[in-house]
C-alpha cells in the first residue's frame, strides 16, 4: 500500500496528464465518429434529393410534352373548326363575288366600282383577321393548357409528398377544368363581332389610298398586311385585343364571388381556383414577353402567307390589286386548316422564341 502511495506521489502529474489525454482523445474520437456519421447521412440525403430532383425533372418534361400534344391534338382542332366557320359566316366575300359575276353587262360602272371596293375591304379583312385569329388562338390555347397543366402537376405532386389524402387537396374540379378549357371558344362565339368591326376599320384606314389598278408585289403585300396588323393592335387601350380572346376581367366574377361570408363554402374554393387560372392566363397574355412572342409569330406567319401567294400567283413580278383579290380567297382557307395540314401552326410551334416562352411558362420561371 505504501508502495502504491509512493508511486502515486511520484507520478501523479504524469498519470493525470495521461488520463486527461486519453479521455480527451476518446471524446474527440466519439465526436469525430458522430460528425462522420452525420456527414454520411447528409450526403445520402443530398444524393436522394438529387435523385428525386432528376425524377421530378423527367416527369415534368414528359408532362410538359404531353400538355403540348393535348393542345395540338384535342383543344386546338375543335377551336379552329368553330373559328373558321364563324369567320365564313360573318364575312360574306363569296356573296359579293357572285354578285359581280352575275352582274356582268347589267351593273352600271358606279355599282361595279362599289362592289369591287367592298370586295377589296372584305377580302383583306378576312385574310388578316384569319391570320391574326389563328395565330393568337393557337398561342392562347397553349397558354391555357400550360397554366392548367402546371397547376395539376404541382397539386398532384404535393398530394403525393404530403400527409394529406389526394382527395382532400384543393385540386381543380373537373367541371371547372372543362369550363376553363372551353373558354377558348370565346373568340368564335363572343369576341368575333367586335373583332371584325375593329379589323375592318384598320383595313379601311390602310387601304384607303390603294386603287384596284395599283400593282402589288410580294414586298408591298407583306408591308400592307403588317401595316394593317400594326394599326389594329395599336388602336384602343394597351392589350385591348385580349378582350377578343377571353371574357373581360370584371365579367369573369360570378355573383357568388361578390358576396361576403364568414366561412367560405367548398363552391367558393372551386370558384377561387377557376378564377386563379383565368387571372393567371390574363396576366400571361398582357405580359411584355407574350406580346413579343405574338409579334414574332404574326410576322413569321405573314411572311409565310405572302410566300404561299407568290407561288400560286407570280406575285413577285407584280399584280393588279383587283386580280389579286380572288387569289386571296383561294389562299385564306389554308390559314385555318386543321393542325396536321396547317403550315402556319407548325411554323409557330417551331419558332425558338415560342418554344422558350412556353418552357419557361410551364416551369414557372421568370419570363
């Protein structure tokens, strides 16, 4: 015992230092192990997140492509058929041409001149209006399905990754979804009368100095169509043309939206979702980015239309305006042809600016 005490007295400091070092080393070892495990767990979590992100990106890409196909195969053909028939019903070019044909030898010069001038205005109105309507309707429908598709995807993904049951989420009601998509017919049903009136006014303003004997070339016809579009788009308040495509913003609110209740009903929630889609669509249409895409699309389609007429008429060498009018009527149906046979729709789809715009819109990135 005395030996132990003697040893302790002689080596106490060394023993304490050694014990402290061993204890500190063990503690550091434990801390290092814990830190290493945490790092490994974090790396696994990050790897899982990256994997999930890749899956989500792949799914979103597939969903995006499916959404574009729905627009081309389902929604757009139906809307184009209604639009084409409505334009033909409202702008009676064939009636004037028939009157001129039957009136040969019987019409007095003043009557004939009046009918030719009317044919000039109606032909250009129908051509430019068809070009504008098909271009803007195709872009509008694509905005609709991308806004809707993004909401459906996000809502569904949120339901699958949360503790909520999918049926308990604030998903878009099928009936409201149908109402939202069928609003693409607004142009053909409600917007057409004022569109025709305003387009005809722009046509008269641009053509008022052009005589039936004036010679038109490929370039001058293209410039004339562009000028009509510019006059039409610039008249009225900014983005006034949106009201041809969709119901005015104030009119989209139903009576039950204006009532105030302390507890919102399930119907109110559905209406809110519907109007959220409508408001988002209007915000996109009135954005500077959409205006730029629309202008690029209209310009490209105008060039393609004039090129098509040049092939059929020899317009490059020049043609009298009066002789050009029947050729315009032969070309106009191609503008509103079914999507599979419509080169103008394909042209719009293939424009890099259009593709980028809708990619950013679907991904909800800043436009």
